[in-house]
C-alpha cells in the first residue's frame, strides 16, 4: 500500500574512490549524509539508504526537507 503523502526527492551524491580501495559518497545538500562501499554498486545502494534515512528522520522530526537545487557542470580546460 502506498502512502498518499509520499513525494519524490532528488539529490546529487559525490562518489570518490578511496586510496585503500572502495568508495566514499556524500550528499552536499544533506550535511553529514555520508556512506562507504567496497564496490561502485554497493556505494550506490548505501548512499541511497543513507539519503532515505536522513530525509525520513527530518520528516519525523517535522523539520523542513531540504531539496537539492544544485546544478553540476563538468568543465574541461586546456592549458
């Protein structure tokens, strides 16, 4: 059964490889929302769960849900 008050939220996650292997991810618009994973697939799963938990917690606390309005542009320079 679906809740009537459900809304979709979209966030950008920054995923970086770790020197010792695996990946770390964080969500700039959600302070403290970070996760780790051994593989790229695992980090995607883990950061999605971290985002869901973060937003659900904010909703339960009746805090304003921060929506992501960040735009990402990949820049190439030639020197």
